[in-house]
């Protein structure tokens, strides 16, 4: 999804693009989407840095690298990754080599960005695979097996590219997008009286009460809301469903029509009980009218 804003107007155009991905085993689909998410986050950070960098034409011609600690950069640096210049990095069959070729224009920077995108995509296609041992790891088949299991949690870890310093880490067995991810997210995030909170949420939906799902991760919020709707089977939710509500459109919560909706909260607010969105007058009024709030970061239903 892309968003374009006109400089002189407040109109926002949202562009949605759909892609069909074939040839990926079902057990490895989560790896593919997790890798693509890291690529998107990486490019978004680089574009943001490039957009906030103010360099004169003379400096642009003579610059051979991006210095994120320089005074010309107004945006705060990301402490998780050390910046590397696209224009001075080229990938060969032996890895990444440095070049002193300067970046002379935005088009040159964009060409380097696309070059690195293709390199990361190639590594996603060739390296994101589960070994036979990892494929053999399964969830316990019974409660007794879960309680008596002495093995610690195992993880799949893989570095996508030297430019992406944060490794891709997922718990084993890899959750299934089609069957398990949403339910696993609910069970993993709801830590306060898990069974009671989940059953009470489903009861509220069955009597057509509104539910607001709060969290800090858009993927988790969306997956949790979809899992709740799928758990209603054989019944179907026939009212309004909104995966994510913008924080500046909370007036929607005053709707007289029952709804299931998600909303993102910042991590510092999401982890602070009694502050932020839970004390917003619109939210508190909707809760007084019967709306339930499932807070994934607090791990409970309000």
C-alpha cells in the first residue's frame, strides 16, 4: 500500500497493489512474508533518511557516503543499524565490495536502492528455507506433553543481507498463516486469564457487542481481529469490520452499529496501564455503552 499527498492540498491518495506469490511451501510462507516485511522496513528507513538529508549540489557531487551523525541530517538515527552508502556498495558472487564511485543525483541513489532490493530479494528466495530438522519440530500433541516437555523454545534465525543488520528470528515450529498465526497471536498475547478473556470476547461478539483490539504491531492487531472472526464459525460476523482505525479517527467508536476494529498504540503508551487511549473520552464513553477493549500489550480484556 502506498500513500501520496499533494503538496498544496490535504488530499491523500491511497494506492493498493496486490501480488500473487506461487511456488512457496505452506510451512515456509511465514518466512517469505517476514523477509519481505524486513525489506519494506529497510527501504522505508532509507527513503526517510534520504528525504530528510539536506545537501548542497556541491556537497552532493563530492559526497561518497551518507553520514547519519552529520549535522545535515535532521531525522534521528536508528540505533539498531549502522548506515552504509548504497552508492558505494555493490554485490558480487563473493559478497559486498566497496567502491569510491560518488552519488551524483537522486536517480543514481534510487538505482542503487533498486540494485540492493534485488540482491535482498535474491537472498530471500534462496536462503529462507527450513532444514529437515526444523521441519520436524512440532507443537505438543496434548496438554500432558506440553506440561512435561523439558526442551526449551527453539528459534529460526537468519541474516538476510549485510545491509539489514537485524536478523530474522521466528519461533519454531513456524506458525501457519492460514491456520495458526492469528490464533497463536491471541493465545500468546492474552496472558491474563487467557481462556476466560477469550471466551468472554467471543460471547460479546455473539451478542453483537463492539470489540476494539489494541496493540503496537499492525500485523498482530490485524491477525488477532481476523482470528476472532474465524472463531465464530459456523456463525459469521455480518456487521462492520475495520482492520485498523487511524488514531485521528476515533470518533468512529461512537458508531451505533456493532463493529470489530483494530487500533495501534505507541509502545510507551501501550505498556502503561491507565494512560493513553484507554482514558480517551471517546473510548471510555464507548466502553460505558458496552464496547469491549482487547489490549494485546496488556494481555487482557477491558
